[in-house]
C-alpha cells in the first residue's frame, strides 16, 4: 500500500481526488483550505475537495497556513504527496516529508503557462493544444522537474468549465499511470527549460469588464475563458429608473461584418437574427446567447428579449 497525502482545493482538484479515491492510491489524508463565506448571504461554503474527501471517507485537515500541517503529515509518514490547485505555496519543510517527494498535477504543458490561470490563458490565446504535466514540486512556482506530460487538443469554442473538466480527467489518468513508475524508479524526471517559462496571473473581478474596443472574436474568447469566474460583464443605464446596472454576458457568439465597421457606437445593442441581441464591438458584432441582469437569474436570450424588447438600443459601457 502506498501511503498518500493529497493537498488541493479547487473543483479541478476535486475531480482528480474523486477518481483517485476509487483506486489503490486512495489518500489517507486530504489537506485543503478552510471553509469560507461566499455570495451576498455569506453562507459558509466548503472547498470542493473537502466535499469529495468526506464522500470517500477520507480524513480532512484544513489549516489556514500549510505550515501548520507539517507535524500532522510527519505523523502519517507518507510515501508520496500529491498537490493539485491548492492555492498556497508549500514550504521546503513540507515538501521534504514524503519519501518519494510531493508531486503536482498542472493543467498545461510546462514550462508554458505556469501559475494560477493556465486553462484560461490557453483559451484567451486561442491555443489549439494544451495538456497536463506531472512534476516534482520544489520551492519555486511551477518550476519543478517534469516527471510526465500528455498533450490535449482544445476543441473549437470550448469554455473554461469544459476544458477544466477534460484536463482534470486526463490529469488523473496520467497520475494513476505515473505513480507506480515514479515510486519504482522507472521514470527519470527532467528539468524545465526555464527560458521558455511563461507565468499567468491571478484573475480579479476587474479582468472581467468588457472592453468594447476589442473585436468580437477577442471578447467571445474572454466570455468562454472567464466564466464562471471572474465573469464577463458591462454596465448600462436602466431606461426605467436611470440607474447604472451590471449586465453579465454568460454565453456569446460572433457575427462577422461584411464591410469594415463599426457601424454604430461601441457597445450599442441591436436586434439580430434568430431572436438574439448583437452588440457593436471594435470589429464585428458580439451575439449574446445567455445574459444575466443585475439581481436577476441567468436567462437564455430568446426568453430575455420577450420581456425586455426595450433593451434594444441600450449602450453597454
């Protein structure tokens, strides 16, 4: 039996933990971040990894700082540590505890797209290919030696949630294949080519504000890459109350213009064919397929238009 400690937090990590828990490599301990309040109600929400761990009857530990888990991990005397999208930097004192080190599942072909947003970055850059990497962790951010990698083709028009799920499933399959080879010494890791390293950033709410000067192609990619978080949004003036409100664009498409534009003010909303709304961008029109008005539920655009025909002519800013 391989004694494993799993360290992770996100939805991506939870998919990997769930499948791993159904194999001979089920972790003995899961370390994740503390529960935290979310939304306006400030309801306490557990990390996705905690939910999966409890469903699989795995002990959960939630330190505010990973350093606090050092003694607990030492007492377990693990053979291997696995970390996936944890959200905290792991100190050397923790990295050195497992007999065969602490390995990480990362959703890109390292050294490309190190850091917290590799999946979003691949969509934003319209990449045709990405992948997953298993690496041996060190103290630097995603710079550890590569143990194994597998490429993954990016489907046309795929969104963040879909690509994240595909990569998590590919990642856990590669992980299950890699573990026995790694602990038996059949794999020789290789150092990354650091000069090719590319770091992504932590996304914030302001990254989701739509710049209507961009082309519809660029904005549509952002809609796919940045939902559900931080979301893509704009502002408009409510015709009834005159108040400034937020409108979220949840799903979109592109209508290419036959002649050079733009033909109207940037951000102006028009009626398009098939009962959809078209927004003028710096180049071409963004077709809205799903929308959410401030304090309202997400709505398919056909349903939205039926009750909001006066929305046509609004200008998003």
